[in-house]
C-alpha cells in the first residue's frame, strides 16, 4: 500500500513574476503556496490591499513567510509585525513563519500568543528551538539552514518532532542552500517524508527558481515511485 504524503507546498517566487502569477501557475501542483514577504521596507514586499483581494479570490491555501528585516525588540517594529500578520489573516493561511534574532523571545511570545499559527523558524542555528521548548510556541524546521550549520536533521527531528508543524525542504550544494532536493541524502529525504506522514506535517519545497523546482519534482517522483510514496497532485514526470 502506498504511503500518502499529506500536504506539499512551494514558494511564490518560482517564476520571476508577481506573487499572484506564481500562485496561479503553481496552485494545481501543490496544496499550499508559501507567500514570501522577506523585506518589508522594500516596496515589493509591502502588503497591498489589491494584491490581498486578488489572492483571496484564488481557490487555494497559503502559508506566509514573514519579513525578517524588523527588530522585534523595537516597539514600532513589533506593532508593525502584529499588524502585518493580522492583515494576512484575511487569506486562508495555515501558518506564518517568523525569524528570531536570538534575543527577542518576549516579543515572539507576544506575537505567538496573539496568533498561535505563527511558527518560529531556525535560521543560523536550531538552538532557538531549545530556548523555546518550555513555551507553547511551535516550530518550522528548515532543513537547508540546519545543514549549513552542520547540524544533524535526524537528531533534531527526533528531539523536537512533536513541536515541528512545518518543514522547509531544500538542498545544499557548494555551501549554498535553496538548491535541488537531489543534493540531500536519500535516507534523509525518506525520513522527512515518513515524519510528515506520521505527524501530518506540511513540507514546503522552498526553492526560488523554476528549473530547480522542475529538477526537484522529477527527482521526488522517482523517489516516490521507487519507495512507495504517493502524492495526490502528482502522477507523471514534467
């Protein structure tokens, strides 16, 4: 019997185009599209009412990567982030991904208390998970970030698995992350998908390039066919 993968996602920056056009082009292949808002002080990543209206009309689900250029210890930046999240809740968003600078835990707890769908993502190190282990805050585990920090993803998933609600999956090659999935160890790929099935965790194939996504999808189809996985939106090579 095939092992059915629950939910997959990818980013809104596969094509060199707007978030809306990326969503329209990709929504038939994935359960969710991860909306990217990296730099809130840049015009492209500011929230636009017209964009939100159009995204709301598209029949799909979303996750959202929140801006990482704000100092959450600054009251104005903290209020900005809270307002940013509130505006995005008009969409069908499953989770929000938030970076920490390492000394903003009080602000993070306030944000997550207001919206428990906000997940903390590991950036430089997964030590952030240890710092928040006694809180109700849940995690987004980024595999590429972890590998760049020479961490062992098997151990981290075993240690924090019950708090991990989302995984950002991408390969690392020549010390660069967000590369094709084929650059990951095969046993790790299978372990991650088994974990996602057992814990009903969504995996976002977090790439920013069409050719890298295409190569990754074809690689994953080979893995799925060989090792007995299935995903309801994919059934052939592209």
